[in-house]
C-alpha cells in the first residue's frame, strides 16, 4: 500500500466538504470517495508543534517541538519521525514542498527530496510542487512509497485574488463582523484555497492515470485553524479544529462521515494497524482503524491540545470532550499575545476596535452543546462544578503521564531561540526576549 500525505497550512475546516462556501471540488471528490472526520483536532494550533505531533504520534511537549523550528526548536529525536518508521518497513520515502519539523529538511531522513521544475514566475510554487509530486507518482518502482506533499497555501500572504471570487458576495468567518475589509480578507483566503485544491487535483489525477488509485492511501489534512484572530494559535475549536479525510478503496468506506472525536496523534498508530506492524511504545494516540472499519462508534473520550511557544510565549493546555472544553493558562499575563496573531487586514480592523485591551480568564470552561462558539465561560457556574473538577483532574493527569514541563513552572526557550516579547504587537517586529 502506497501512502500519500497531503498537508496544507492554516486551513482549519474552511473547505467545501465541511459545508463552507469555499469551492474545492477536488477535495469534495476525495471526501465522497473516502471518509471525512467531522471532529478531528490537531495537538497544537501552531505550525511546527502540530506537524511534529502528527508525525511522531506524541504531544509536542513529549517530542520536544514546543515552538517553531525556524525560530530554534527541534524534535528530541528525529528517528521518532514517521518517515524513519516507514523506511524501516521497507518504504521508499519522498518529500516535496513544505515541511515544518526541521530547520533543514535533510535532517528528516527522506530518501528523496523532490524539487519542483523551473517554471514561469506566474506559476505558483505549490502548483509546481504538485506537478513534481505527480511525476514522482508516475515513476516505476518496486517498493511501496510514502510521499509527503506540503502546500504553502492557505498560509498568508495569500496569492493574487482569483477573478471568480468577488468579495462583495463573501461572508467573513465567524465571529468577525461583516465589513468590506473582512470580506476582502476572506475572499483572498478563498482564492488561496482554490489554488490549494487545484494542487490536490493534480495529485489525484496522477494516481488515476498511473493505475495506483486503488493501491494508495490518500490522507489530507492541515496543521490548524485559519490565520485570523481567535483561530490559529488559540485553543478554541476555530484554532484546533482541522480537516481530515482519508481515502483507500477496499479499506476505507466511501462517502462516510465520522462524527466521533479524533486527534492527529492518532494517525501514526492507525498506519501501524493498517500495515499490520507493532506500534512503538512511545505513541500516545489511538488507532482509528475500528472507526474506519465500522466496528466501533468511538475510540476516545477526549482530545488534548496545547500551546507553549509560537512567536511569543503563551502557555496553555486544554481538554475537549464531545460536550465540554476546559482551557487552562499557565502564565500571569491576562491579555492577548498579539505577536501570536498573524498580521492581516482582519487583525488590523480588530486592533483599531480595541482588540489589544481584551482580557482573559486564567481558566475557561465551555458547554459546547449550548455554546458552540465558546463565548460564555461557565467556570464559575455552580451547575458545572462537577464538570470542572472532572476535566481539571483529567487534564492534570494527562500532563503528568506525558511529562509536561509546564508542571514545573515556566518553560525556558532553547538557547538561541528567537521569541518575541509578549508586548510585541506583531511577530514581524524583531523585539525578542
């Protein structure tokens, strides 16, 4: 069985298969041909920690990737990366496009580092990477392959606006006000998503044309939520909720929608079960194969997520069940950390309206059935006292079991790491701790 891991930047669930007005027909085809997970979550809503968790099957605080690799953070052991495990199983491994688990992609241990062909400047690099990946798929080989194709889209800065996307008829994502500025920002995101979807289509067509569609597991996901305020770098569902789709004819049900909780750390153990090989003891996820096969309704009662560093230090942890979420902050700062909010027209609009004066509680508890947008903190409501105690104890137990350094106080950055001061309004300002 070949494996293709298609991953994007900052997409959340804002694509057509999840019901949003974002035209992504190739992803719709993928969803109809496989299983779509409606309640999939990343382990961290920040780039390197999220990807490292998926590819090691461990929480960021367990694998060492507590911040961004281009700012000085690393995995504890690169032999724990999925690519090393699959190479040991006899896979030919290839990387094309974006990765965010190492400052130098050569460290990761891929057998092939695919470079896109030179092309006119007007052709986006993502498209050239997809075409290079497609050429790799069409090559003759004797071993099964693992191909990681990383797309920069839908990361900011967004590409040139698609002429078919008129901002006058676009709705900004919740919870942002419907203003011309925010509509234009979302229109640019949609243009980026359309370009990303085009790249997915190039890969899917190569699988069909090469006769390998039935023998290949196709995984599509993203690292975390959109690069808008209250999304990326937040532990609200808008930050940790991710698209996840898997397709493999004969193994994965076509057109199935899975509503139970899953985490991206579950992908590594799932692949182990699919391949019939023993899981490494270090893995912290659970196999999704029983969900995929339909033998179980759920495989977990909760998911956990975290932030320690992004551009700046902002330590927080959460536990989420089907109905409830508890977020706990581990610093004395009681406001937003603006350096951890990517610069954007929407951020500028909200800053003008007083965003930076917003205060937060050290503990947040939400009833997601009655308050799915996570705006009513019920942590002081006596009716939820039992829920609060239960989730608090489960969160602390998880932190202890997984060796979370936050239990021992402030986490220190690695020597030489670049971390913005909490007071920085933008992560583009070189004002470091």
